[in-house]
C-alpha cells in the first residue's frame, strides 16, 4: 500500500494522518529560526514522515486526555472534537492553533531524534521455569529511581528488582503497560497542549 500524506482539515477525514501540512510547518519553523527543519537537505518526504510521527505521538500520548469527544466515529485522528472548550469557555473548533503548533514542535524533534517514544533500556530477563509457569526474576525494566549529574559523571538508573517474590507471569501483572518514567518530556511542545487537556482548565471568575 502506497503511503498517502493526508492533513486533517477539520472535517474528520478517515484517512488523515497529520494535523499540519508541510507548508504550515515550514512557516512555523522559519519564523522561529529552526534551521534543523528549514535546511535544504531536509526533503518534503522527510518532513511528512516527521509530521506523521508527531501526530501519532500526540494521539497516543494525549488521546484519552483531550477535552470533549471525537466529532465522528470514522475520523482518523482525535481531532476535530465536539464540546471541547478552551480556558476562556470558547469552543475549540476544527484543528486548534495550539495543536498545530505542538505538532510542529514534536515534528522538529521527530526529525532529529526520529523516535519520540524510545524503548526503555532494560536488563535481559532471567527466565525460570517453576511449577509449570515461566517466571521472570530479573529487574522488570520499570525505573524506580534515576540520578543525573552535570559534567563527566555518568547517569545512574535503578530498576525495580522483583526477586523470588514474583508471581507467575501468566496470572499476575508485573507493572503498568506504560510507565510514566519511560515517556520523555518535551516542554516546548507539551506546554502548548495544556489548554486542550481535561483537568487543566482554569477557574474563570465572571462578575
């Protein structure tokens, strides 16, 4: 199946895979002097792929947290939405500017980092067969403490060690499916989405 870059235009397109066009992203980054995006060696195809990865990341990370509800059951992305209001009480119609800007910021990072949600570095599991069950008695890969130092001193990471107290993997869940420790933060992009998320609404005093 050939790839088709389809920008959501606010109508709830079933095949949409990006919240932003290449032209819009170019304007955004040119205005901010982001040469990583605007350099001539970065092709439109590379930009399209970065925008799709950015859109995928937004919907996967924030999809269940956005205000309102999807406009239709057939649309390809989480936006447009119904009954979604900004902090001033105005409807967030079509594709909000905050969402477009965040897509541009995430795409910039997707272009340079490629993977916005890298797999965590985990120890190789130690598998033990006991009473008919395969048990993993190694650290689970869930980070419980991280320390970072400036300069040449290396970073240290401590993983949860389950030892012999681990229940059989087939009957007990070791950890959450996705650990918050393993989701990178991108403040320049993350903060743009604050006004679109449920539970982040400011209290509005009206006289």
